[in-house]
C-alpha cells in the first residue's frame, strides 16, 4: 500500500474513532449477539460496562482469534483501547480491521 493511502486510511480511522466512539459502543450494547461465539462478545460487552478493561480486551481478542473476519469487533476493541488511553494499540487494531476487511 502506498504511503499516502496508508496515511489517509489511518486518518480516516482516527476520525471515525473520535467521531463515532460513543455511537459504536452504544451499538455494541444494543446488539443481540447471535451465532458463532456470541457468548464471548456478550462477556466482552459486560466486562466493558463493568469497567473491567483487561477482561474485555481478552474476550474481544479471543473472539477475533476465532472470527478474524468480523470487522465491527475490531472497532469495538479499538474504541475500548482509545477510551482507555491506549492510542497506539487502538491504531494498531484499526489497521487490523483494514486487513480483515474484504476489498
């Protein structure tokens, strides 16, 4: 990927994160997770609501290990990192979303 495009994508993801952080998190709370490994996502959201960031991150990562192609979960995890002050990890997670996203 060319440098200009990579910079554009990073800026885009950062803008989305800042602009829609609350909206994406709210949607995660409202989803009725079903399907493969949905119990893992429910636990992740519950941990996040309880302020148990480390446990929430572990559950999101476990889910993504089993379901690498579910792009919205990368955003939930990236937003959790961002809101917790781990901006570098958030950006890495958004890059993972880009790689998981079908083109």
